[in-house]
């Protein structure tokens, strides 16, 4: 066993001892975390405070990040667990041997495999888990597909739905809009805004957008509102994003990219039943 392989084996054992890869909701710890991975140099590391879990999510690629935002928006997804480990390692080693495929390894030392997302979906009938592994089409080479076949059989034996998600299955416009409002999901992320201020500002701000009928850019209308209400610059923009993120207000989020330099038409979604669709 090489020194690198030995170190990785011990490192992964330590991850398990620390509880990585176990739990659910706010208590789940991703098996691989952003600061562990060499991919940090590529600039795609993302740490995002989850809308559904309230904990920090770790994504290791651009496509994982996009898919995370997509899942955050979908009402039918109630839990998101990224970097989920395929344990015990003996099970994936056995599957690899049956398939005649080389197991994931470092210098010949088998390493614990992970999948990108374990999602819990909720419906009127029951909750169930599904597995989604994220990979752009141009990276689905022979070796990647071999490892995915190990994944597929592993979860098939557990009776869990598994599939590959390529870039074509991720709605780019929706994702960009969710990313634009993501940091405004929680009031605590902006100093000086509380529930009372939100309540006092939301109704008149909504009326301003309604009366404007898409004539004035978002940025100018929000600056006008800040001045009119005597608020710190940026407050009305945050209130707009917060209400959109929490689905109190709506817009054509899947059709048009929201740009602050352009007008926006919004609607009141209070009391509206949201879609729980999942793709």
C-alpha cells in the first residue's frame, strides 16, 4: 500500500468516526467537504446555507451547485444530503469484482465512493429517498460510466431510485434566479432587518411594483422605495428578494432571468399551492 493510499484510508476512517455521511436535515455532515478536496483550485467550491436544512451545504462542481439551487426551489424536495458515502466499502468492492471493474482507488488502495445527492421527496402518500449523481455530458467517459455502474447497482440492491443528471436536465434560467435571491432567504443575513420591518415595508413595496406595471428597473424602483420609506440603501432590494425566495411573491422565474437593470412584474402568492414537481 502506498503512503498516499494509506493516508487516504486512515483519513476516511476518521471521517466515519466524526460522523460524516450520517444523519439527516441539519444534523447531516457531508462525507467530503469543501476544504477537503483538491477541486478548490478550480474555483467551483460552494458553501451555501441550506433553505431546507439550515446547515451549510458543500458542492464541489459548477453543476452540483446549480442542481443544489434547483432542489432548494422544489417544494417536493424536503431534505438534501450531498456527498453521500456508499458504505460499507466492502459492498462496492464486491460489486466491482462481480462487474470486472476496477474500484475507485488511490494508488491501488480502494477508497470509499460517494454520490452527489441523496434527496428526500415528500408527497401526500409518503416520503422516499432518491439518488442523483451530477455530471455534464462531456465528462461521461468510459471510466466515469464504470464507476456509475457500481453506484447504480449499489442503490438498486437497496431499492433506491438512481439516475445521472446532465446539464440538459437543470433549468438554467430558474437556477440563475434562485442564486440571485439565495442569500436573502433568511432575514438574519442582513443587519437591521427584522420581522416587523419586513411587515411594514412589504405591502407598500408590493404596491409600488404593481402600480409601476413593469416600467421601471428593479434597481431604480427599489432605490426610490428606500428613499421614500427612509430606509438604508439596499433594504427594499433585500425585501424583494426575501419575499420571492420564500414564495410570498412570484414572477415568471422559469422564463426570464431577473436582472436588476430591468423591470420586474410580481404577483402575490399568499395562499397559493406551490408545485411539488420533481425531475
